[in-house]
C-alpha cells in the first residue's frame, strides 16, 4: 500500500502568523496532535505538534538552568529556548523544514521515517503543495481494515476510496480524521464523530458509492463534554469476541 491509499485528505493547517492559543484550540477541538504550517501561497513551512507546547512560560514549565548548565549550553541555545517558551505565534515554535513523503511513498518507507526520526505524522506532498497527511493512526486504521491476508487495494478500490472521501468530506457532518480503507469493494470507515447521528450519514454516503459491496463501521464517537471515547457497535462486538 502507498501513502495516497491511507492518508487523511482533509488536512487542517495553520499559518506562521497563527497565534499559539488558536493553534492549541484547533488541536483540542479536532482531537489531533499536530498541524502543518503553511504560508500564504499554501507551501509547507513547518509542523507544530503537542511537544511544542510542553515547555511554555504560561504554565511554568520553561527550562530553569543553573549557571554551569547555562554556560555549557551556550547563548545560542538559550536564545532559541527563550523564543520557543515565550513565542506568541506558530512560526516561532514550529519545527521548520519537516520530513515529507509523496503520494506514491510505500508504507514501509513511511514507517521507517517515523521510527528513524521519532515523529508521528508525515505531510504528503504533490510538488510543493500538501495534499494529505499520514499519521500513526492512519497506519493503525490500515492494519485494522486489512488485518486478513489480502492483496493490496486495486485501482478500482482507489477510485472507490476517492469517491467516498469526496462524498463525505463535502458534508458538515464529516468525521474528523476520516480514514477510508477499501479492498475489493469492502470499505472500512474510521474517524471521530462529535454527534452520534453523523454515523449513519457517513455509512449511507459510503454505501451509495458505486462498487461498494459492504461497509464496516469503525467510527468513534467522542462526548465533547466529558471527552470520553465510545467505539462503534461493530468494534465493541469484536472486542468482546476477541
């Protein structure tokens, strides 16, 4: 399988001028751990993730080094940490020049890059434009959807997947982090719902795509008040059987 067959198409992003608070709220509201950072032309500039918010002066977690350690680290690193801990905009705390992959990148290459660099997400590029993102969750979704010994999705499966994504993501009720895996016309839907009524709509949208034989529901509902996660009935049944 390749990046374009499992990636999330609808990518939330921020710009270098986005405030830290706004970026943090986007991540919390959409239950994601990182965001691509783009410029006005849509070119990828960097990535901001949860780790960039760990050392912040607002919550008293900035580094407090003694004199000796400060001397060893040097003024350049001290200045860089100062900006990272007190910067007000995403461009001041993001990781610049992130590692990326193309749409045709095989999954083994993606996993190798994630392991080698200790990262959780890889922007998927078409030229200098970001067209998707592959996360560890996408890889998990692919494993769950293709757990049996089946061949790679066919070209027809790719077309089915594209039509399902187009159909669902155009709707206001589209799941966050929509994952669609198709093999021989059998569809596995995953992602996060903020309203349980959205589940049936997503399933029906997939069922109405020509070539779909069956739809498996792995959509997870999140109670926005308590933050609790609830698996689909299909997944709960599988867990009990397992």
